C-alpha cells in the first residue's frame, strides 16, 4: 500500500466553520444512498465489494476513493477519483472529489481546474462550492474563494428547517462585532 503523507493545510476561517456541516451532509447522503458512511469500520470492504459488482459505476468508484482517503491511502484514492472522472467526465462529484485530493498535493493548478469544472456542472452543490472555495484560496484568489464559501454557507443554511428565521443557519458565517 502506498500512502502519501501530506502536511495539513491551513484553512481559511470560513472554510473551517463550514467543514463539519459539509462533512455531515455528505455522510448523511451516503447513509441514505448506501446504508453506511465513512465512519463504518468495514467501509473499505463494502466500497470494494460495491465496485466489484459494478466497476463502471462512477459513483461507486468515488465511494471507494472516499473510503481509501479515510483509511489513509491517498495515492490510490486519487487514482480511483481519476478513474471516476474518466468513466463520467460530466459528473460534478467526480471532479470535486479529485479536486479535493489534489488540493493537498503539489498539483494545485489541476485541483483548481477540476474544482471549476465541478462548479460548471453543478454550482448548487455545497460540497462542490466548498472545494471550489478551497481550490481558489490555495490558488491565491481570495475574493473568489470567499464567494464560493459564502455560497456554500447560504445553501447549507437554506437546507435547514427554520434557517431563514435564524439568519445564517447553524454557524456564524462572519465575525460579529
């Protein structure tokens, strides 16, 4: 097993506040679709089994990429994300997953390209916008990054019952005071 160890990136404050809600949304959708999430002890075995059943299903390949990421094999995760992009070049989730993996590596230009492509394909998905925000941030365009992260927060807040009455939803998007 080849594992790439990467130095954790210093996320902008807005991304730090959004990270958990984006993750929780993603895990809830995964549980809804597959009956388990990335916290399952056997996630890698389940994902491999699902891909073996339908190797040409880009969504299942992305599930395997995510499982490989959380189990520490980022190199193989990146290979699987690239495979998903090859299988379904117009699948926003494939591009955003690959972008998220590339952001932590040396190829941030490719990460930005995939993040932007994902946003072209589905600019209403909070995960896509979150990863776009990170890619723009690390590419140096702070204005575009803040805009993508703001839109992420707005969409997440809109998905929560009563969010409009509370203002921003579950977390403060801007410093107060």
